[in-house]
C-alpha cells in the first residue's frame, strides 16, 4: 500500500518580479506575508512595529520584497509580529517583541528578519496575539511570548522570552493558535488544546474550560486537520467538516447565530465528505473541497466572507465561482487566497493596505492582486503536488511534496545514462516537505530526480546550468 499519493509538476520560473507566482501566504491581524515560487519573501499592510520586515515602520499597500534571500519556505503572521523558516530549517523573526514573542531573549522590536537561535530543525510555526508556538521536525512543540492565559502550555503565567519546550511528548503533527489559545493534533490523530477555552473552543462542552498544559479534549482518533480562532474548524479522516466554539456571528456554520452549549461540541457541517483545506479568521470560517471550490461563512463586517455583502452568514456560502482555489489565510477582517494556478487574491478590510491592491479600499469579493501567474495550467492543482524549483537551476534546487503518512523517502539523482549519482534515504513525518537539493558539484546538463516510498516511484526532469 502506498504511504503517500504524489502528483508531479515541473515548475519553470520565468515570471517577472511582481507577476511571479505565489507558493504560500499568511495573513496576520492587518499585515500579509507571501512567498513566491522563486523562494523570495514579500510583505504588505500594517507596519507600525516593523512586522513587514522591510527595515521601516511604514505601511505598504502593494507586495514589497523583504531582503534578497530566495530560500524561504514557511511563513506565519501574528497580530504585530512575523516569523519564517528557511529551507535549511532555521527560524527567523521580526516585528513587535513586547512579551518576548520574537524569541531572542529581549523585548526589543525588530524591523528586519533575524535568526532566532542556532537550531536547524524547525518545521512549522503559528502566531497569535503576542505569542508563538512552533513544531520541530522531531515532533516536539515549543512556545514563547505572552502566557497570561497559559497559551504556552506552562502553568506559570509569566512571559517566556526564548523558545521553551512544551511538555516532553514528541508525537505532535500539527499546531494552530488563536484568541490566546493553542490547539494541536498528534500523530495518532487525537485533538489537544491548552490556554483559554472560552466559548467551548476545545469542543468538550465546557463553555469556559481552560488548561495550563496540553490536554486531550475530544475522544476521537480521526482528526486530520484543524484551525482555530474564536471558533474551531476541523476535518476528519473521512473528509467530513466539523466546527465548534463561539457562534454569535454564525462561524460554526450550522444555520444558527446562537452561542451556547450545543455549539460547544463538534457540529457536523453539511453532508459532504470531500473537504481538504480549512482556515479560520476572526469569527470567519473558510473551507475548500476536493473540487477546489471555496466556501466562506461567519462574521462579514468588512466583506471577509467574499459574497459581495456585509451580511453575516451562518452556513457555508460558495465564493468566487469560476476560480479554482488552493488555499486561504484569514486575518482580522480580511482574507488572502491562492488559486490552483498560484495567482494571489484578496478581499475584506483594507484599512492598512493588507489586501495588496495598491489602495486602501475594502473589497466585498475576491480581487486579483498583480497579474495572472504565468505558470497557469490545468495540472497545477491538488493538495499533493510535487514541485521542483527553480528549474533550470544553478547550485540549489528545492523539491516540494506532501506526505499523507509517515514514510521512508528515498531520493536519487541520475544522469541520462541511468547512472545514480546521488542517493539519500530519510524518515519523514506527514505534511508538506521542502527538500533542498545541492547541485554545485554536478556538471551542467539534464538529470532525473526520483522519489521512492514503498512501491511508489516518481521521476521529474531538471536542468542544471
């Protein structure tokens, strides 16, 4: 049985600067981060604490490149601070630091990215209001910053100024933060939470249940994905969609605007079982199905539902018919999204230019930011995409793919005579992978990169010049 499903795509980066395709996006409260397919980092929106990272404290209403590095692969935006992980596993931070949320042991704000510590095994990060939670490749979780409501999983409410491990478990799979709380899934697909559990956001029926340490709040062992803010969204392993928590604005999506006990336990939303992606903003929910259709619901004060109105919606409402959606990220009252051709879209509040369209005008429906991605193709779809970029490459190449299960992955490089010039076998945890390939010792020419796991074999052609 194959341990993961993999689709192949060869990415040729030929776009000019602002028209390049986007590979990742992250919405903070009022600022946005993005990574383009060439690995460069961009930011726009509010910048009063240097959270854009461009060396100023001036707001920007169009995407602005941050530095010149082209090896960024994970980003996260909080209320007023930002973080990113590079291909080498190093962690970088910038922005507000009043509670030590940047992790450098100080409370000094920074307006350009700096490396947090010497570790090179950071996997993913999640930021909220003045605190940070991070997951390492060894399955451990870490936290730092504000801890007044135990959102760092430490009973001492004092701020923590450097990355500090939360508990001793090493089987964490995903993390997310929101509204002074943290939630996570373990590799056994159990759901855990800590910090403020106001309005039933942990799903165990307790309206104000809180915990100073990670606790399993649901008995099920089939949770695949989760996202939290005032409400918690989740997808089960059968592809069904569930929600619980605060529901005054309809963000649970069960047809009511009632915030009470029945909404404090998991509610099954609709009957579809083809959901693949979810994201929460401030009382605003979003989900994408396997047909790449986007549905939004909940709080809509600035048009963040994207249906052309400012009316709150209490059931999933399809948005952007005609676009094929890949991912979304929600800020305070706005949303940014990527379509399957990796073109950037945005809608909702634009007070600080966080939509990136060159104005400060709110948008009630998705608008395209920049030009259409030149990589547009019908095959540029799906959650399990293998990408090789840049291609042609000079000294460094990145292979990106998604694992649905833990697997041993073997990567080989062969010349056109079939001779294996490079081989490496690595144990991988589930999730999106970004594997750097160093080509500096290879002569110019055409090579075949193959990835194997169990009985699965996929090959992609690359050019070294």
